């Protein structure tokens, strides 16, 4: 009886440790996102203050238009920088949770194999073949799971990177078009004076 109580205590402590570890992963992720949000808020506030001050000090309409035209590209670059930071934080959290889940699957498989070994000691003669078949099936399933996980991770990362790069290129092209339009408007306004 004492042995069962010790095993139950050990199991309970292990489950508690896992819950604490998962909670720490989630809290670290929330902290990363909160820090990103605070940093961005501070940066945007400072930039808005500087932009407003610069606009208030300008007297020439042409200078105002040129100043506004110069704001487009930095704004787009900043948006992509923020998106990249959020993406990186999300990937880091995903990797931590995925690692946690993989460890749990491996631990479960080890415990299952250990239990199969215990069962095989008390099993009737000739049952070793069935137990070995179950172990082989478990090993094959684990290997397949690992391959699928690695492939999905690689493909997901490559697709996300390609999407981010395509979006950045599109934004740069749009920014260039806005700059050309703004220059045309600025030149038109300057020519009418």
C-alpha cells in the first residue's frame, strides 16, 4: 500500500510541475507581447510628438507636403518592423509550447513501454510477440509523429517568411507610388504659386 501512495505522490508532483511549467510558458508569452505593446506605444507617442512639433513649426505649404511625403516610407517600414516583432514573439511561444508537448508525448511513450515491460513479466508464455508488436507500433508512430512535426514546422516557417517578404515588397512598391504621387502634387502646388 505504501508503494502505491508514493507512486501517487510522485505522479501528482510531476503533474503539478508540468502545469507550473506550462503556466510559465504562457505567462512569458504574455509578458513578451505586453512588452512589445509598451515599447511600440512609447515609440509611437514620441514619433507623433516630434511629427506634430515639426508640422506646427512649418509655414510653407510646399514644405508641409514634402514632409508628409517623407513620412510614408518610415511608417510602412515601422509597420513591418512591428509585424516582424510580433511574428517572432508568436513563433517563440509556439516553439516553446511545441517543445513542451513533444516532451509530454515522449514521456508518455516511455511510460507506456515501461508498463508494457511490467506486463510482459507477468504475461503468459508466448505473449512476448504481441507485446513486442505493440512496442514496434509505438516506436513507428513516434518516428512518424516526429517526421510530420519537423516537416510541418519547416513548411510553416518557410511559408510565413515568404508571405512576410512578399508583403514587404508590396508595401515598398505602394510606398514608392505614394511618394511619386505626392511629388507630383507638390510640384503642381508649387507651380501654381
